[in-house]
């Protein structure tokens, strides 16, 4: 997801003709879990705000994509200052939230003076629609959230000194907490909102204390691997990825894991941090793949913010980086690459304009995958052209390292800067490939795009096709509409107007369209399972195969 950065600045006041520095404002967060029946149901938040200016209006998002009813979960909101308690009324927000929408705002009935206390209760979400891993959620081992779904913060672009503390007495003696606030402990309210918070009986990486640039923790209870194994893998990947991407010093990095029984897996990055949520029956290899994806996001968050750039590179490097660094075998890499190719070529929306696809991100799961997989195809094509034009002397890795270095030097790192950099290596093809990616052109990488050990093969593959309107599964209530009479879904017994009782992982299903999809529907007042294979007409695409007599693993990685 998009990251948020604001330059630090010094406010100036003029006193008797002399300019003096204003004292930097501060926010202290006190967080207290509220238990009911042995489970966390809410968090009481107390904010102590010190500033030489009156309190701005307070804001929180109404919704964030599919995450609904955020403001409705805030209750008991009170504001007081040195003169006593203030009354609140609805305001009009002027700054957009994390997804560019207008948040809900509260205004006080008068200007505040002195130290201000803001207190309220944020209820745990019970929503069932999948979305970013931001909502305030609870499970047996603890609770977690991003600040943007439970913190009511001043609407301001000023930089505050910020601190956070938990009262964890209700969670037991072993309870601890972790957050991804900047190591400088200075942040704008937008950056505080873009912070992960987790507390409870946390599994933690040994030695990952407050002073370490890398910290990892988990409230999940996976069934098929030890949490410690995943945390150690994350730490090892962090060290190697930092070097792979040209970081001379290890950057601040927080990795968090939690359970989500409603999905297979999902993850979201925020500045210097990520959180991955998954079903407890997930395999370790799947967790490592999505972790690789989100880690790439964290490294790239200072670059061009367009979805095709961020998601496309993340999809490409979630496979490429582990293989290049020796984490995975050539067979595992080839399987992952072909899955990326299958997801791109079998998507009926692959020719959709990228701007339109991005606009439909939360309403059409087929459109949502375009920035991910068409973006990845663009970078794969670009890499193969660079390798071919330079006779193997250069590749996309080197360009990405250079682009990251530009960012650290304070230079522009927008889309046009990226295309200009690529143009230095492949000439006019840089502009043609970019235009094709944006307009929905058909993208085909060079034969040796994935290295000397693999070769291209044209194949026929079925398009992903539910057999009914995809919006049926992307809104609540989930009601089937637009059912095609001769579709596999209809032949399996699905009916127009059926109510689907459980959310479906459409993104994952699209990567394996020939696998059965099971819907739990309500039939005659009872839950009924209906399974079918969501495939449509055949289309042409490409897969890569291993060459006969290929070189060893080390040679294949080059």
C-alpha cells in the first residue's frame, strides 16, 4: 500500500521582533486492552497532547477500501484541557486519509489551552470482508492493528514527538508489545496512523529488542511449522535482501504476523514495517512467499507510488530474490514463475487500461490483479530486454539498486524517471513497453527471460471465469447474480439469488483457475457446499520449461 512521508520542519514564531523556534508538539499514546469473557473486545486509548497551539480537529477514516465502519467503532470520545472538558461536534476534514478519501472529523466548541487529553474506546472489528491487514483484530495470543483503523488523531501536518505505552495487566505477566513508530520517535499524525501496533503473549525473534533495526513478533499459532522458524527466516531474508538491494546500512524493519481464519494469506506494508495474516493451516513456503512480497514493498516504499510499479516489482521479486539469493531451488522458482505467467495470461481483464483497473481495485478482483501481474510482466519483459541488449552484462537488479540510490540522494523517483533510466539501456523499447503495460497490450518476455536454464513454450490455458458476476462475491451480503445457465457453477447446482455465507479468496483462486472453488451457500435455511472449477474458454499464453542438460543451480541463478 502507499506510504506516507512528510519533511520535518521547524515552526517559527515572531516575538517582539525576534524569531524564535517554537517548541515541538508531542503526543503520548496510552493503550489499554479491554477484556470480556477472556477475550479482548476493545482498546481504551488516552492521548496526551502538548502543543503551543490549539488542538486541531480530530480525524479518523470512515472506511479504507473494503474495511468498513471504522468510525462507528469509536465510542466515548472526550477531550479536556486546562480549563476542563470540551464538547465536540462534527467537522469537515481537509486532509485525505491513507487511501485519498475524506475522513470523519470532530471539532471542539472552543480553542484548547495547555495540555490536552483525548480519550476514547476503539472496538475490535468483527467484519468478514477481506482487506488490508489494518483492522483492530484479536485472537488467543493477543491483538494487533494499524493506527489508521483505531486511532483518532489531530488533523495536522506538523511533526510531533511521539511515544506509546501499554497497560497490559489484563493480558497476564508474559504480555509484551511492539510497534513500528519511527526510530527517531518523531512523526506526523499521518505517519502515526501508518504504524502497526501489536500486544499480547507474543512470539518474538530472539535478540530483537528496541535497539535492533530488525524486529519481528507474532500472535499467530500456525499448525504446520514453528513460529520461531518463520521469524528466523524473516531475519535472514531481511539481511540478504538489504544487501541485494544496495543498502550499505541495515534499515529499520518490523515484521508482524497474525492469524486470519477467513483467508489463506494476505499482507500489507506500511513505512518500515509489514504485517502478514494467514490461516493457521498455511504451509511455511506460502508464508515465505508472501513475506518476500511484502518485504520488497517495504524496501520500495520511497519510490514511485503507482500500484503497477510497487506491486509489479513485488510480484517479480517475491520469486526472483529468494532464487537469486539461494533460498529456493530452480524447480521451486520455475513453479512460481509459471504461476505468475498463468495468472496474467488467464485473466480476462489483462487488456484493461491500467488506470481503469486501478480504479476498480476494490470492486473487481480481476481488475485488481492487473497492477500485480501485468506490472510484474512489464518488469520481466524489461529485464529480458536489458539482458539481451547488454549481452548479459546488465539486468533489472542493477537498475533497481540505482533507482533506490536516487531516492536516498533525494532525487526524483517518479514513473518518468524510471522510464528514462530504462531508456538508457534499451532505447525506444522502454517507451513502447511502458505504453503497452499502461494500455493493456499483450506482453511476452524473451525466451531466456528467466535465465539460461529455462526456455519458453506457447500453451493453451483456460480463462478464469466464475460463471456469474464477480461482484456477487465482493460485497456484503454476497448474493449470486448474473449466473450463466451453462457455466460450471450452474451445472454444479448454484442458483441465481443464492446467498454466499463465507468470503472467498478470489486473488488466490485466480492464480489456479483449474482448481475447484467451493462456495458455502444458504439453501432452505441450511448451509450447503457447492464446488465447481471456475474456467471458461481457452486462451493462448506462455509457460517456461527447464532445458535438457541444464547447468547446476549456481549457474541457473545468474
